[in-house]
C-alpha cells in the first residue's frame, strides 16, 4: 500500500507540473460557462420543469467538454512511459503491476474531480447573486455530481486501457475517444431507431444510455443500476489494463 | 550472486539469447562484452526481472528471477540502456521518488539520496529538471538511481555509453570503489573499459557465450597469435625457410614495398619467441634485416575476430582462444 501512495503522489505530480491539467481545466471551465449560460437562457425564456442543474448538464456544451476530457487526461499515462522507456525503470523497481495501474488510474480520477470543482461555484454563485431566485435543488446537485464522477471513472478506465495499448499518445487519445463516443452513441442511436421498432428495446438501451443516466440523476433521482453498471465496467477495463501491462512479464 | 543455467530467449522466431550459462561470484566485477545486438541487453533485462526467459533458469542473489521477481528487484540495482528517466522531474525529486519506491523512507532516505548524488557527481544539478540535463548527467542520475537502495548486485547496461573520456574515467573509478560493497555486472562494447575495470569478461556474440575468463588470461591465451613482422632482403623462397623454424606456424609474404626488400608476417606459437632464431638464420644465410617487430594482440583482436566470425556457434578459431 505504501508503494501505491508513492506512485499516486508521483502521478499527481506529473499531472500538475505538465500544462495538460491546466489546459483541460481552462477548457472545461469555459465550456461549463457556456453550458451554464445556455441553462440560464432556457429558464429565462419560459417556465420550466427542469432545474438549472438539469438544464446545464443537458446543454450541448457539457457534452462537448465531456468527450474531450478523458482522452486528454489519460493518453499519456502509459504511452508516455513506453515512449521514454521509463516503464523498464519502473518495473525493475519492486512494484507490482496493479499498484502502477491503480495509482495512474486514481490520479486521473482525482484530477478529473478537480476539473468539476469550478462548476460547483457557478451554481452557488447564481443562487447567491439572484438572492435565491434561481433555485439550485440539493438533490439534483448530489445526483448530478455523483453520476458525473461515476461516468468519469468508467471513461477514465477506458482511457487508461487505451493508453496501455500503444506508445503513441495520439493513438491512445483516438482509441479512448472512439470507445467513449461509441458507448455514448450506442445509447443515442438505438434510442432513436429503437422507438420505431419496439418500446422494449428502448427500455433495455436505457440501461447504458449516458444521456438517460444524466437525465435521471440531474432530476435528483439516484438509481443504483447505472452506478453498478459504470463501476463494474471500470473494474473490467482496469483488469484489461493490468493484463496488458503484465503481459510483458508472461510473454515467453 | 548470479547463477544462469541454459537461458534462452526468443522473440518472434529470432533467438536473442541462445542457451547461455554463467556464474558471477559475490564481489566480482564482470564485464559483459559483445557487439550490438549480441544479446547483452536481453540477458540483463531477464536478470533484472523485467522480462521472462523462454527457457532456462536464472538465480539472482539466491532468488529465481521469474518466481521471486520482487525479491530479485529489491536485491538488484538496474540501469537500463540509454538511461530512461522522467524528464518532468528534478534530479533530487526523482531520486527521492526512486528511493522511496525501493523501500527507503524518512531521514535515512534523504541522507542516502544526498550520498549517491555526491558519489555520482550530480549534486550541483539536484535542482535541475532532468529533461534539461546533458546525456552525461542523465547517465549519472540513472547510476545514482541504481545505487540508491544499496543493492547487492548492480546490473549496468552500457553505463559509459554517451559519456566523454573524462566522464568515462570517473565512472570507471566509481565502479572500482563500489567493488567492496557491490557485485557488478556491466555490459559494454568498449574493450578498453573491460580491460581496465573488470575482474572477468564474459564475451557474448549472437546470443552465445564465446569466452568467459579474466582479461589477463584472455590476453595470455591470445599470445598464441603473436605476430612477427619482418623486413629483409635475400634470394629465393625465404618463406619456406622461415616456416621451418621451430615454433613458426605460418609465414605470409606481403607485397613488395621497396625492391629488393621483402616483407613477411610470421604467426608464432604462444610459448616460442623466435626472434633470436630468425636473426641467426638471417646471419647464416647472409640475409639483410632492416626491421623486426613483434606484435602482441589485445582483447580488441579477439573481439574483432569474434564479431567478424558471424558463422556457426562454437566456430571460434582455435588460435584465438
């Protein structure tokens, strides 16, 4: 466990000394600003059932930031070490593969969580500046940030796996972007086409449709099924990553 | 300290290391010598627990490199070829990170990192980013990293690669000083280095061990190839008469330089010194001699010979070994 913390500390250090974390942070803040503004203008134009929270996370701007974050955060995790050759130095120190994979993954999850902190401020600030006129329901906030973290954990695990496959960061980014996008589009596509075939398909697809999860959670409903879905898939992709990294040691 | 038995490593149909066996005793400095692509790095990677062998067995400090990989890695300080380092860390930061990974902590860790920085001469650079260091300094940071946990065995893959002559001498002196505390296995393709630093040389070529002896013994065995260069003047078939001398294996006549002078090269048996006999013969035959020069071969000659001999395994010319 001690080794794990040392590695985690080092990974966090590399995130914050490189410009990547700050660039992504700036990007997410800008896109969040747009998403927030879009939500405000919806509420301004007409009375609405949804809260400011749910409208923010339904904005196109939110999804735009959503897809850029994961490849940017995870592409260098393994690919850079392979390129530099430091994987060899790393694995000739007494460390286990799961410690390395776990530390890299957890570091990316922590950085990812930090990215969403400024958006919390948007909601608090709007409620304060309008003297409570803009309502920010606590349940919607909790639901929204819970599903954000859990969806993030899944996509970061996918990115981690993509990075372990190659020594080229660009290739890693493309693989992780494609996998995340495919997962997202599968939900959208079948939902659109499925209505024409039968409603029962839609029910099935809703289990893994990211838009549907966001809709439920930002309404303040916390459903355990998407949580279990994302967490188990994260574990699966981390196991894949572990196997890819460890494969070197078993290849005869 | 190291016990390698019938180790073989194949990559995608190519045999990088072919059934090698050798031992390294505690306290020895052993040089792993061979041309590029001979299988040195592969063997070292297997010994450091980075990759498994296809077949065979290797024990390092009493631990099996495959089944007890973590114990092996704790006992070994490994410096990979090209010294890969995290370019976004500062020297001291990096060495502290590595020391902690290898089980040091607190004050002892800080003290030890200070020691190895002093020892390897990177102290002045401790606040610099590794990415901004020159090749020589990076190499030394990698060496400091290999040393930091006081390993029983140091495995250094081309430790002087890319250094200037002054730095090479410094590293060599450093290795000599380390001898009392560590066993060292280092690889190189520079012969000079081996002759000066190592107690023993393991020569490897095309994945097979071609020689395993002290540098002195190797050079002594080499004396068998002693060459004698002669320049003389005389009539008839001189080569035949020269070859008839006891101890002379072969005589070759080289191209005429200045008429009537003739140039010969004699291959002489190890225990014979034929210079007196040649002179006596020359006086008896009334030849004129204007040059006689004996050439003792260096390790370099074996190396070149081995490298050129890309042939069948075990195909080392008998006059070389």
